[in-house]
C-alpha cells in the first residue's frame, strides 16, 4: 500500500484524468476518489467524440472512420491512467495523464500520446534514447477572459505595455506578477523550468522547460500550457497560443532534440567539434526528406501559416543549417551534452505529441537509411528569390496533401495515426472554407473564435 502513489495523496477529493486530442486540447473528466479507484485499472470511459470533435464542437464526420469509431455509430473509448504522471495539481485535486484504448482492449492508433510512445519505443529497440524540450510561447492580455470573449477576442491590450521588445526586464508589475505566478505553479507540481523571457511581440512570453524523454516532455508541455491559462484567468487576464493574432511577430513552439546511445550523444563527434556528427547528418537527411509531409503536424491550423513571414523568426523554407536560425532545422554544435537539433517550424498552436512524433519519425528514417542531407544552408534563408529554394507548404491544404502522399512517415507513424490526422485536417480546411469569411488573406474572426482559447 505504501508504494501506491495515489493512496498517498490523502487530501485529494477530485481526480482529473487527462489526455490530449488531435487539436492539442486537454480533454478528460474529473472523478471522485471512489470512482477513480473503481476504474483506474481498466480505464475511464469517454465518448469516442473525445477524439472526434473539432474546436467548434462539430463532429468531424465523413473522413474514414477507424474501426474504433464503429462507422459512425458512436461508442465509448477508455482512458487508461499512466500513474507515473500523477501529481497533486492544486490542493485537493489530483491530475493524471493517460492513454486511449478501445473497449476491446486495443491501443488507439490515432491517440497522439501513444503515437509518440511508439516512435520512442522504435528508438529504444535500436538502443537509442532521446532528450527533447519545447520552447513555449504565448501572449497574455490585460483583459479578463470574459471580457475577451465579449469582444470576440478583438482589440485586446497585450500585458506589460508596448515599451521594450524581446529580452527586456523593465516590464510593468502586472507582467512580473503573471510570470512569477506561473513558475511558482511549475515548481509546485514539479515542472522543471529553466528560463522565461519576454519575446519579440508585446505581451509575448516564452517559457523554457528542461529536456526530458519525449513523452515526459510532451506531458510537461500540455501541463505547462494548462497552468499558463489557469494563472492568466485567475489573475483576471486572458492568454492565447494562436500562432498569429495580429500583424506583430507570431508565436512558435521550437523543439530541441538530441539522441544518445550507450556511449552518449550521437549528434556529437569529439573529432569534429562545431560540425554535425555523421549520425546527426543521417538524422537531418531523414528529417529533410519528410519535412514537407510533416509540416502538417508542425503547422496544424488555418492560422499557423500566417506566422510564416520573412525575417520574423519562423522559417519559410525547407532548409537546414549549422547555427543558422533562419532555417527550418538548426544544427546546434556544442559540447557532448548540449549538441542538439532545433526544429524551428512548429507553431505555438501545434500538438507537441504529434509534432515531436513526426520529427522523430523523420530522424529515425534517416538513421535507418543512413540518409544524406542536402547541403547546409549558409546564408540567410529569408527573402530569397521565389523558387530558388523549396518553400514550406503555404497552407493547410498543401501540407496535408503532402502528408497523405508520403509513405515514408506512414511507415514510422502508422497508417491509422496518419489517416485520422489527414481526415481531421481536411475537415479543418473545409470548415474554414464553408463557415468563415472566406478571405484567406487576413486573420478572420472565425479563427479567433475557434483558436483563441483552445489552440
Ligand atoms: N525565439 C525566436 O527565435 C522567435 C521565434 C518566433 N516567435 C517564432 O514564431 O518562431
């Protein structure tokens, strides 16, 4: 009994069970301790719509139902808690993240967390382990969430004032109150944060979380975002992870990854300091060969593509380079522990379970096939002559078409995962083009209503 971590949380009166759906939204239920005890082994029943709704609560119908959705008859699925994630979220409330299974006891192939587990296991089969971390960017506003809703998220005032840009400490007290309250919550539940800073746009904040194995890194990303929202709301503020909410700089979610074998970081070569190791080059080769297809995960929403502005930070081309932040993939040569790859394409609205799984899938393909990468890009990869370098897909439609046509990522991610994602994203595109203002050229109210609170 003493090793039962749940029973050790004696003051808990509510248990929040959680998973992340395709859109990156934390879903689940809150149970009484008695109910939780009765189903913690078998799993907590959820309607299959938990993975089937879009961000406007419509059922994303008509795109190849997997077996567990029973051809649209609607059924239940089960959320099996992974008690290694159990924490006391706040006094009296436990939180546990889990995986999604069918009633017949099969893991659900479309579950983002299990997709990341599968690819991590594929590395482990080859004697490889991964360290990953996510840079979390968001914008906080002075208005409360109720006020923001009343204004349809328009004309909001970024927290901290307009004076100063990135990396400025001289911020107003309300900004300081917010960031300090967030890291206090991180400390309470054990999210090891490394740094926070203000980012380039007014009201924009970046938090850096310490590297961990991929599933832990993605779990921490999901929880950190939840805390950032809860703290904003409790202080009477609002917050968004939309990748672009104004003409100002967009919001990314850069990923940092290194891979080790029993001898240490395989991206580091002591004989070639400052250069990517041979196996890092193989990894990059696979990532670059699948970059167009995996863009759909890194840039999942209509708005994601609005962030891709020249000279603003996000990459616009399918390029990699050494210490070159204008590329989609940056090799960061350092010492044996810090040498890593930074994937700069993902936007703040991407689902990190999926994005990380797709990036790792590309890398593993490259390691398996000893892929040769294209030449590293040695100039600034922005504002180039159109067509001189392959561009990142320019919208959700093109990106999903590239993913659907790719059979390399599928081999590593699984057909069900890819097919379900492709269907879900096509629904997103269709929804925009049937419900929104239909003006692709500027941010629409439809995007604010759909993404401001949930993306
Ligand atoms: N940290 C940075 O390099 C700025 C990144 C930028 N906000 C992005 O959208 O990717």
